[in-house]
C-alpha cells in the first residue's frame, strides 16, 4: 500500500503544480476576475461530472480491484463506454438548462460554455477509465496521464503568456487539450491491460450500478460540500471575490492531496482484504497533521502575501480560517473510503448529507452577513462535522473507539522515514 500511496501522492503533486502555476499566471497577468472565472468553470465541471456518474467511478475502482480475469476487465471497459454514452447527454442538458434558466453560469462567456460542453463527455470517460486504473493498482499509469495533462495545460499557458494573449478562454482550451491527452492515454492502457476487446455484460453492469447507486449520494453531496461555496460567493459577491477566495483555498487545499492519495489506496487495498484495519492509516495521518498544522498556519498566509498583489491580501486571512476545516476533511475523507471498502456506503453518504445541508445553511446565513470570512467559517464548520460523523461510524465498524482511531502514531512516522531513506539509497 505504501507504493500505491506514494504514486498517488505524486499524481496529486502533479495536479497541484498545474493548479498553482495556472493560478499564478491568471492572477499575475489578468487579476482576480479572471481567476474567479477560471474557478467557476472548474467548479461547474467538477460538480456536473460527479452528479451524472451515479457513483460508477467508485464502482470501477471497487470492481477493478476484484477483476482477476481478462473477461472481467473487458466487461469493466464495456460498462464504462455504455455509461458514458448514457450520461453525457444528461450532463450537457443540465449545462444548457443552468445557462438559460438560472443565473449561476452567467459569468462564463459563450466560448467557455462551448468548451464546457465539449469537456464533459471526455472528462466523464476519463474519470471512469482512471477509476479502473485505481482498482487495478496502476497508480503509476495514472500519474503519467495526469502529468501529461498538466504538461500540455501549463505549457500552453506559458507559451500563450509569452505572447501577451493569455485569456481565460485560451487557458481553458489548453486545459481541455490536456484532458484529451490524458483520457486517450488511460483508455489505451486499460484496453491493453484487458487483453481483449471491450464487452458489455448486463449482469455485471447491474452489479456495478447497484454498488455505484449506494455510493452516489456520498459523492454527489461531497462534491457539493467542496464546491457549493463557489456558487454562493459568485452569486452574492461576484467572480472577483471568488478569485480572491480561490487563492486562499489553493494555499491550504494542498493539505488534502496526501489524504486523497491514501483514500484511493485505502479503497483499493481494503476492498480486496477485509481484515485490514484503517487505524494503520489514520493514526500516522493524525501525527502528520499535527506536525503540519502550525507550519501551514504560518506558511499559507505568508506565501499569499509574498507571491500575490495587494488585491489578494484578504486571501491570507481567509486561509487561516479555512485551515482547521481542511485538516478535519483530510482525516475524514480517508475514513469515508474505509467505509466504502467495508460496503458501508450508506454511512458515508449520511455524513456527506449532513455536511452539505450545513454548508448550504451556513453559506446562506454567513456569506451575505460576513462576506468571504463567512464562507470560510461555513466551510470549516461543515468539514469538521463531516469528519466527526465519519470517524464515529468508522470506529464502530472497526470495533475501536474514536480516540483510538485518531491517536497519533509517532512511531509510524519514524518507520516511514526509514523505509523511504532505504529506498533512496
């Protein structure tokens, strides 16, 4: 599991590098409004892809970990193609409706709307292929695909910026080009890994659907919990304020990339071995979190003040308000994936449901009253509630106490350091 987690961490590091470089270029060259538009586009893309996948990506991860025979892997690909063809028109229809019957996407230009329509089917298929790779323990392949996406995206941004013609529209076209490259690479790999052409097996597809539908409430509500604040900020305060807020989020969200790596590795390895205890993951993670919290408490706002203009000064203080919730979510997301590995999908979904209700209520109350600090407080409170509920259920499933589950394991940090040192030598 260590190797899988490290490779997933490398993939997330590539994602983070692309995101940071994009933020720096947009804010330096175009200001907070361009950054806010970029953030709104990606938030719309993220929420919609999760909303129409019906938990099938998690099903691909789960069944990919159990697919021992080539025919099972071929059936996974067949199900992936079928689901993409079924749900892509739904996603495009939702975008059309949001554009014409609500004001949520008004800040996006017509060009960006076309880019979004094109990206959705490609992204849906890519997410499903990537989930198969997670299940097959092909974390290195995922890393290469993600790195390819970012090389194309960031390379295009830099090339365009040198000509002085960088706009949000051009930047997101480069992002789309990277998405296409990544998706094609992942699909070719899973096709080759299956060793035969895709097949559609109705009974297998139904099993995937049943598992996915159980996981779906969690993922759609978790996506809402992560992204809904963007729409509240854009609606109440405008895209310029969203651009400022997104810089604060980016400065602290880096903390989530390690547990996201552990989360997928946890599902992959625990789905195939029900005797594993997630305590072995959560206790070291608690120790790492306690070490990193004071570091980020200083480093995150300082980095914003150093690298960004005075327009983003408020983001430094917003990042401090976000930190406790981000650390809580870092631990909670690993616990939720452990629940999925134990087929406790309903418990994880209930926790996400409570959190998203809290997110909506608190944003409605606090954003108009306090502005960006209100959005940050709403995020911290909802993330903390999610973590508490998930860990209470995880402790019950594991047969341990809440305190035992998150008790910092300092010795694990020492062992991990020794193993990494030994590998490097």
